[in-house]
C-alpha cells in the first residue's frame, strides 16, 4: 500500500474517521466513536447547547484506534498515513487560555442564546453595511456567541487567549499550531466579502480583541504537522502534515464533488441542509439562507457556498422513534410511514423544535403537530408527517435559495440518515422537482480526499474519480400533484405559526 489519507469528521453526534488509499482512491476503512449512541450534549437552559471539546478529542482518539484495528490483516497500518484532513461542526465557539486549556464548554451550532445580540448588531450596523460586507446578519453565529460571553461571562472573556472554531481547536490538538481559514472566518460571520479580509469592523463593534483570532491559512495547505505527543496518542507518524480543514457543510459539498454552480449538496442527519455553490457574492435580505466562502474559493475564481439549514431534522426522527415507533428500528419506521398516503391524511408536523431557525429569520416557533384526529390517525401518520415535514422544510429553503441565484435541478447526497428512507427521498424529489443522486461517501471520506488535495497528491478532478454513485431518484410525476397539495397545506400551518409567533 503506497500510502493512506486520513480524514476526520467532528460532528455533534459522533466523531467519524476514514482512510482512503492514495493509489486507488478507494475507502480502506471507516470508524465512528461513540458507536451505537451519541455524544453528550448539555442544555443548561432552554435553547442552549454545549459540548466539552475534550470529549471530541477522546472520541477522535477512539475512532483512530478502531481504524488501526480495521487495518489489521490488510497489509497496511496507520504508519502509512501521509496527510490528514478535518471536517467539523460549524459555528461553534471554543475559548482557551494561552496554554490551550479550555475555559468553558463549547457553545455549539444549535445554541440560540446569541440571537438577540446578533439582531441588535444588525440594527446598529445597518442592513446595508452588514449585508453588503458580511452577506449575512451577524445572527446567532460564532462572533455573536463571543459577544454573549463578553456580556455574561466577562471573567472568562478576560482570561481567553484564543477564540476558535471546533475544527481550529482539534487542529491545535493535532499540531500545536493556532490557525483558521477564510472559509472558517466566514462561517463565524467574520469575513468582509467586500475587501476579502477579516471583518475587523464587526470585531470592533462587538468589542472583541482581534488578537484572540488565529491567523488564516488556505483551506488546502500545509497547516502544521502532528506533534510527537498527538502522534503517540493516535498511533500515527509524528510529523504527518495536516493539509485540509473545512466546516461540515462545505466539506459535505466537497465530498460529493459539488464545487461549481449548477448542483447542490444536501444532508439530512443531525441537521437538514441544502448547500449550493455560486460564483458571485449575494445575500438574502432576510438572512434566511447564508453565504460563506466555499472551500475551493480562489482569487479570480470566486466560489461561494449558500447554505440553508434546518436544525430540527435528525432530532425529530429520533424523538419520533422514542415517542411512537415502539420496537421499530429506522427502516421499519420508514416502512410504517409509507403505509399511509401522501399528506398523512391531513397530519402536519412543523419540525422546528431544536432552537432558533435561521431559515425562519432566527425565530424559534418550536415543533408542532396539526390536524391529528384520535379516531382516525395512529403512529404511522406521525411517522410519515415527520419525514414530510423535513422534506417540505428543505423545499421551502430551496425556494429562498433560488431568490439568490442558486437553482437545483440535481441534488447530491450521501447514502445516509434520512436519505436512506425511500419515503423521504420520494417526498423530497417530488416536492422540489429535483433529481436526487446518492453517493457512497461521507464527511470523513471527503476530509481524507481534501487532505490529498492540500498535500498536492491530488487535484480537484483526480480526488473524485472513484466517487461511487449508488442511486438516482427522479421526481415521480404521478405523485407530484399530491405532494404539491400536501406542501401547500403544510405551508398554511407554517405561515400561521410565523404570523402568530
């Protein structure tokens, strides 16, 4: 075996790791930690969400050990790793002191405590300046979370030496180097698109010391080398270069080869996301979708990622399983939901129960069920209405994305999570009118391929020659009228919830 590329995907539910063979481009091994459960997430108050960054590291070590176990008998070993890439949950805030000790639990992506702070900053900066320079409202993003710490935990803010994204923290644990990327700065709403540089005007407005932010390095580049201590803990060669890092949704697009306008990437896991690529910087006046620097953005060849996010996706499905699926596993839940007709006989689920939703203008209407009749509906109707609710939410988001120039004739997704459900695929394709292409890949494998690009082993073309498309789902024309009616019915309830909330 000539060599391996190692990718990590730091999620809020689990840490995934993957090894890709350099010569063949094939996946050699994959591992997840924890297995069979999810990472602990604390909610000290309603709308809050926190995780211990050291927990990420411990499970990253465990996932790497499982890769080593999987390699036994293959003729390869972790000593064959030539480069490392990182994907990570976006929008989180990690604060450390000068020595790297974490000062408080990370405030992660679905935490909504900073919504009011971001809204206030948007009003104070003015819509014209915020949208023309940031392409977004400061909203509930990382910069606003840091301002929340300054206002509510001033002693911790004063003790902080480093203000990091989750991927930046893991990169430091690997290499001892403090760094971020332009794409990372943009996901924290800290990138000035009008000047292609860090948004110091927002740092000044929030009273954030610019020295807390690490320097930005290119997404694909030599970003440091594994320290002896990290290498020993992971069982990897000391000095192995870290050559790629990207937020989970830009990285998911990379994993699926979505690098240029015309095709969008989607996920329906912990969150539901549609992510398209544009070649011009634009914004939604209501900031329902957000624009970031895409991983392959270059001077003279701009690439911007436009993201629509639904927080209440996977958590809704897991709640439905606990609440009404009985002994059914997820495939059995999917089959049970498919036993009732399109529109679930009038049952509607609004899946907005996991914090403030950017796609709803940072509002938090909560999840709700409508039209339930005790004498005619059972758990199957709820199971179907839940999956339709997610599909309809993403279709609603695609309508917004079209307003900023991102269209979706084809949607690419990994064969995972809700895209494993024939019911969900049918509802998504029929409602949006887009063909779905499913690929046998994930974020960790994409991060490994990204590491190969950053190390100069591959380019954008050769990195994805072995990407394996396993299924194409075209919109079912016979079902589209029924789904159109069901979507209109769902929209009536969404509009009422937003009007009355």
